[in-house]
């Protein structure tokens, strides 16, 4: 083309314009693009609170709970209090590592980014609590790297995960079976116990390597407090009559022991700062009556007193009066309380409770008795305390102590209460299964203490049976019944008008019973060996319904679903279609949050005879009822699918 021609000049101008446009677009785009997100530091207390709330609720209400400990978060909290561990939200770092949360020993140039820190992809309330706990345990291990008896601390962490996700789930089934009373099946009960023992042993074969000695288990307990004492659990079941099916099964509640309720260890935990002088005087005046009430209600009792003030007070922080069975000695100890100091709020409430729960300063709790603390004061606690103590940390310590129940009495001044004190005392009582009381002033303290003692052996929920509540419940039941009737009529009319024809390829209305549990074969394949592979090519299936923007639910019996029982989104119900993909990738039908799950981990498909789950060559395998699957596995009503720490139950809706 001639350079002097108009066409050539036009082409050059157009090219220049295009270059300018590209340059300007790039500059504008750069100006409009948000700057890289800086890591956000998180208050570590929120992390600890979330972990402790999970600790308290994980297996609450089960008899075996008193014989397990999921790791002592107080030890992690000590590292936080020393400033050794910080917590950050950094989605960029998390995306690079493809995880929900991380414990970073050292990352970045010369460790300038993170050093002994926990990194999250989102706020603590958006990250699974068990994942947060996992990383907190790494923070404890990190202090003892050179002492560990395993090749790497992931072995310990994943052993702990394995115990929580499988053996303890078998124990929940054991106790639920026993509670059936006359419908309890002894053979099934024994099988659940055998399953627990087998799974507890299998948990030693972790995805990161094996636990090879009891010394390693003991070191784990010493470092973190994590323990599951199978022998103690069995003995506890035998003593409680839970080793055999009965026709009148009534499981022990978590707030009482298997001993008789007349066996009582009671600690008065009392604020003795100057503001409590009138209240203590009232307690001393009524000491004989209070002790006589305890003696009249309990054949076998001991009482201790732990008085508290605050940090840096002019008087001692604690005054301890050990456990005694003598009425005269107990009354004398009450009369020995000395009031003084204080002058400010808050006080060392949490520290005093932890001292009482530990109990070594007052003579130690007896095993297998009803353990109670009566907390009395007018000032709130330091929250968190200097040592990082919070209500959930105190409550978790009380739960682990067999448990200990806190009955809380807040004292007012002419009917005026510290709102902070009342809120904190109420929370402590609620978290430990105790009761909350208010004394308007010193004159009401003896009366409220008497009432506190009276309810120590009464279930907290007894107030639900009041006449007023029964009337309300009756009205609500009638309303609910009417609503259900209307809904059923609408459904019947709709189905009568338009009833879909039966669809081929879905399971029939009659489900086969689940096969009995068979322990996994010995050897490293339980979580630690080569990933299981599905044999041969798979039959073609329709594309995932997720891609079509909808969820296709199977027809038989209302369609199957997965009920999430452990891991992220516990309690969620996920519809199962004719082709349901499971994994970490966002385009799966069921998206998992566990880093041990592969991006495309497993698939559930509908066949002529029912539903089948197939592992997709995942790195860590898929388990059905605790057994790694090596080939397409049929799913029956109630089967439990485990992928890493995620656990889902297959059932018809």
C-alpha cells in the first residue's frame, strides 16, 4: 500500500487511535480497580469464644461427655495472652493455600507477613468452629516442635479430628439406642460399642501418618488435654446401668453424675470486697440456717468457701476454706470471712471460678458426686480477664470437671443491680446448666441463698410445667394442629389435581435396611493409604443439575437428601438429585469446606435399584459408615458419608 495514499494515512490514524484507546482503558481500569486487600487483624477473643461455644455444645447431653476432653483451649489462650499468636483475615493468602483457615509458622520475606499466626478466609463466625479449633491446636504444638514424638504435628491434629468425627459419633448412636427403653436392641447396642472401639483404634491411621505408640497419645494429652478414655466410658456405662438395654431407660443428665443426688460437693464462691459488707453480715447471721438446709437435703455433703477480690488489691486476692463435713466448721468458716478492699469494678470473678473449678486449693472434688458452685457478688467480672478468661472458657472448664454447675446470685443495692454483673452471672449459669437469682439488697441475701440451695438438685427446666406454660403450650399445639390440617388439605387437593406419573430410574418406596457395620480392613488404607479408585469407566449420566440453575430431587418417598451432621453448615439439608457432585470446587452440587476434600471428590447417582456413591479418585477417600469405599457403593436409609471432617447422613425426606 502506498504510504502517501489516503487509505494508508487513514489506517495509521485508526491504529494510533486504537492504541490510545487501549492505553486509556488500561489506565482507567487500573484507577478503578480496588487496591489489594490488606489483612485484617481479628480480636482473638472472638476466635476463642467461637471455639469454646462449639466445645460446650459438641456432645452435650451425652453420658460419655464427662470422659472426653476435646483439647484445652485455655492453653491456647495462654499463648494469646502472651502476645504469641495473632489472628488475621486474609482471603488472598487463604486462596493461595486452598483452605478455610491456616496456622502459619512463617510466611513471606524474612517472615515479615505472618509468624505463628492464624489466618482466616473470613470472619470467625463464617469459618467452621472445628476448623478454628484445629488451627488453635497447631498453635499449641508449635511451642513443642522439637519435643514431638511424631514426624509432624498434623498427625496429632488429624488423629484428634478422626476421633471426633467417627468414634464419638458411634457413641452418640450407642446412647440414643439405649434411650429407646423397651425398643432398645441389645445386639445393636453391643455393635455400636464394638464400632466405637474399632473406630478409636482406626483413628490412629491418619491421612498424615500413623500414631504408633501409646506414648504419643499420652504426649498429645499432656500438650493439649485431649483425651478419650474408652475404659472409663465403659465403666461409667456399667455403673449407670447403660451396658444393657432396659425397659425404663432414663439417661443421666449432663448436669448430674451417676451417683445419688444426696452426694454433694458445694463451694460458696463469694465476693468479699468492701461493697459486700452488709451482704456478708447477712450471710453470717443466717449461716447456721443455711448449713442446716444443706445438711437436711443431703446425706453425704461437703462444703468449701472461696472468697475473692481483685487483682492488685490491698488485701489477698483469695481466701480459701477447704471442704468440710462438719456443720460447726462450715459455720465457723463463714463467720471467718473478712470484707475489705475493692473500691472499683470489675472484680476477679472468672479467676475465682477457675480456682474453685480446679479445686486443689480447697481440697479437690470427690469423683462421681454432684458438684455445685454458688457464685455470689455485686460486681461484674473482667471480660476478658488478664489471663484471657471469658464465660465460655470458664464454662468449658466446668464441663470438663465432671461437670460442675454454677448457680449464680447477683446482689443489688436497694433494688439497683449492676447490669454488667447480672448479664455475666446469668450467662455463667446458663452455660453450665445452673440457675440465676437476684437479691434486691442485703436483707434478701439469706432468703435467696436458701432458694439457691433448694434448686441445686432440681432440673432447671422444671418451670416449663407451670400451669401458665401448659396453657400456652396447649393453645400453641391447637394452632399448630389447625395449620397442619390446612396444609395437608391443600397438598391433597393439589396432588389429586396433578399427580406426576412415576419416573423410572429412582428407588422404590421400600428401602433396604442398612447393612451391619463392618470394621475397615487392617492396614494403612483407612485414611492413610493410596486413594481409592472407582473401577473401570463409569456409565454416562446426565449433566449436573447445578449447571442448569436448579436442583433436581429424586421422586421416591419425597426424594432423598443429605443431612449435615459434622463439618460446615451442621443441620443443613441438601437435596440429592439424579446426579449430585460433592467436593470443594464451587460448581459442585454439595460444596465442602474441609481442606481434605478434593475439588471433585465423589458423586451420588440414581440407578434402577437405588442411589450409589462413587469416589472420584480423591486424595483422602470417601467413607460410608466408617468404611473406605473402593468401588461404587449403594446407599441405604441412614448411611453416613464421611469426607474429611465433613459428615452427612443419607435419608429420604
